[in-house]
């Protein structure tokens, strides 16, 4: 984390004031590493009836097959009670299920205990969700809807078209006056990713050169975390490859530090730098968690037990890219640790400038509806 010379850095909660609690699915089976399994699970659910369907659904106090709920914003699904539902599975959508673990979700409100519709309303091509990982873990940034717990989720924009930044009102104008050039909302996000402390305070600066360096560093972090556009690559000779074919259903994962090799049973991937293997978020090794999410056994007879018969080629490609991303992020750590914020802009200074405290309205979602949302049993929602 950056070196600072002051103790009055503003909290992230003030710089990005609107936040949402993470979604709470309530059951594991509507999420999977591949979309085909989700469609098969849905079909199996609908083939069952009565008590059998209810048992497969895995009811909770928040959701049962008899719960009346509307569509998720932006999604087209049935709204009849799930106990009598028919029809095809909603098209699965990509989500961030765990740190650096992109999976798929059935976007059906009837399947999720707490889906957080306010997050779905602001999802869009320009949106970036900032995710707090807890326990002093790093901030994550993703274009996908995040399902991570326990930390808050802070959208960069309050509207899906990216026209209203979720930043303290007046912050961009104040920084423009200090720096001599107006930053964009993405610039501020990049700075936050570069400069945020484990306690989720964010030192700011009035030094234009320091600001530019921090934004450049943060934009690199943001690109690696979002993984959109050009795919990240390591230089030739350092790129990970499959050196021995992966088995149809690998059960064990082992790392040989001396040979920099990742073993999936008898399959081998190398080179895998120790920095990638050791990369952790909130005390959990990312590569290990990613593998476990795809291989841990599920209880027989449950919908979660419906999964691919073998190891899909797509998972191998995703694993190779994940090794690349973690390696490149680890290479940025020394620069982030040594990054020194000088000429600080303190929370007290922001209060004197009228940027803080933020108005209560900035902590509430914007009104973003430009279409009607279907409520339970085909009724239109009144919001």
C-alpha cells in the first residue's frame, strides 16, 4: 500500500458514497462455472413436481417455490410462482462468483434470496463494480455483477449509461482546481485502486505528477482485473502452457515451487511463477479456490451435482489466463507498496472545500428506470 505522511485520508465510503450489500443467492446450484450445467439443472428442476421440486429447489426462509417475485431489471424471465413454472431456462449471464473467478448465473429473481435489483438496474457496458473483499484484502474491480461476500459493492456509475459518477458531489471539480486538469471518473477509480489502504481510506494528492503516476498504475490494475479488450499476455518464454494433457476429471491440485509447475493429477501446466500460486485474497489462495469450485464433490441427488462429464477445454484456457493475470498483478505489488502520496488532500481539506460531508441523497440509488419492470405473476412493478 502507498506510503503516506498524514493520518487524515478520506474514507472510500465518502469518495464513492453509494454502496450496496452483496447479493445473497441462498443456494449454490443457480451458479456454475459453465452455462450448460445451469440449463440442465433448470430442466431437472422443472421435470420434478410437488415436494420433489421443492426439495431440489432447496428452500430458505427468503425463497421457496411459492415465493412471488418480479423479474430482475434487464432480464426476461417468467414471473409465475416457481412451483408451477414452465418454459426454458433464462439465458445464463457471466458473474464474478469469487475473487478472479468468473462463472455463470441463472438471472432469475425467483432463485435468489437477495438479488439486489439496484445493482442489476445500473449494470451496463461502461459500469465498473468496486468490491470490498474484507479482512484488509485488496479492492477488486469488475465489469460483471459480483456475488462476493462480505464487503460492500460500490458501482462507479449511478446510472447504466455511465453519465452520473458515484463520487462525492464536487470531488471532480475540486481535483480539477488542484491538479490543473479535470480527471474522469475512471481516473479517480484508477487512483483508488493504486492508493487505497487496507483500512479503506484513500489518500489523495494535489501534486499533478504524483496523480498521473498513480492513475497510470491504477489503470493497469483495472485492466487486469476487468480483463476486457486485449487479453493480457506474458512475454515469450514466461507464458504458461499445458506440458502434459489434463485428465478428464482432475481431482487434485499440487504446485511444484522448484519447477514452477502446476499439477492437476498427472496433467502439468508451466511455467507458473510462485507469485501466481501464492496470490491470496482475504487469506484464500486464488488458484486453489478456483480449482476447488470446479472439482469439489456435490451431494448426490442435488441440482449442484449436475455438472460437465469431463474437464471442458474452456476451463483450461481460463486457468492459463488466470495464471497470467495473477502473475502480472503480483509484478505491480512492489510499485504499489512503494508508491508515495505527497502533497496530501485530507478529509479536513475536503470538508473546507464543501466536498464533504456528502449529502444523504448521494448514498441512495438514483432513479434509473426508463422502462417498466414486470412484477410477480405478470403484474408490472410499481417503483
